[in-house]
């Protein structure tokens, strides 16, 4: 195998480093150079996705996105997609976009989350790779309560480069410096479906999870498949409404027939022989 002059120079300066270590360190150095060029040319990507579930009344998806100037076509397509989903958008200085998309049911939330990133597959922005994502939000009726489950998988492997180590395969983001956060707010708060663990070498479950009040927030890890899981409970308006109606009918029946019951009891008490 032919060595470049730079590799030969490093090899002469550090003869104690093995060939494999040399290649790994040289690859890391190359990644740092790539990252430096990327930051100098295109800046960073910042995306904050907030999901607010208001119970059976539905909720709203809010997203704040800031990208480099070269990614303007992506922002325009994302803005058009948000309007198709019944949302509103606010575009600022060509690099910042704020979206608000309402939803009704958990199935509607899943559909709109999955459709939100659809323009990314057709974008002409060369610095943004494809981000496969799949959301599934379900609910289960427990009569007086609704149990919801939130599952969201986002593949960010396109934003990382391999380090050559099996224990920690991802070290850098070569094209953009990526900062992605997702938050979930529910009426009574939520709990993670599983603890924050590394499922395998490329999949992270509930990465960098924090809880503040009724909100769970994940800071996604570039270079990995991020799997977000949460379980939450909120009151069922239909269930509590039905229980209230039954209670009112029972109370009305009691007050209507109570005089008759008292009169019958008085008659029985005054005529013990008849009983």
C-alpha cells in the first residue's frame, strides 16, 4: 500500500505508533479538517421541534429551524409542506423558519410528523443529507383515562463520520454542525418508555433526555439512529362526561322517588300488624 508524504512524515516523527493507530488518528485529523471547512462555509443547522398534546382536543407541532444560506431551497419546500398540512409559517432573513401545525388525533399527529420531512428527499440543498424519520403515536382508551404512546425514530447517520472504533463509531459531523432537539409536552406529563441506553452500535434510545415539569426534551445525537419513546396519560373527556351523566341521573332519581320511599316506610311503621 502506497503512503502519502504526510503519513510518512507522521510515521517518522512518531515511530512508536502502530500502523492501525496511525490510520485512525489520520482519519480523525481529516474529519476535523472537513468539519472546519464546513463550519467556515455553511455555518450550522439548528432545529427545535416542540410537540404539544392538549389531550383529546388535539394539539400543535411547533418547529424553529435555522440553516445555512445554501439550504434555502429546503426551507422553501418545508414551508410549502407545512401549508399543505394546514399550518402557518414565518420566514425570516432567508435562514430562519418558524412553523406551527395543528393536529386533532394521534393518527393525525403521526401523519403530519412523517410528512413534515418529506421535502428533504427532494431538496436541492447540497449540504443537507437525507434524514429518514418515522413517527408512530397511538392511544388506548382506559374508560376514564387515555394512555398514549409516542415513538419517533430519526436516522442521523448521514451527519456523522466513522472513527474506526467499534466502541464509539461516530465522532464528527462532516457537513454541518447539527443541533437538533425534540420536546413533548402533555397535560399530566410523560415518562420515557425505556431508560437512556445505546441499543447497538448505531442506535440510541432516548438520547440526552431531560424532564422539566410536563415536558420531556431529547437532544438528538448526530451520526446515530435516535429512537425516542414516551408514555403518557391524560383524562378522557368522554369517559368523565359519561360518568357525570350517570351520577346526575342517579341523583335525580333519588330525589324524585325519595318522598315515595319515605311515605311507604311511614305507612309500614304505623301499621305493624299489616306487615
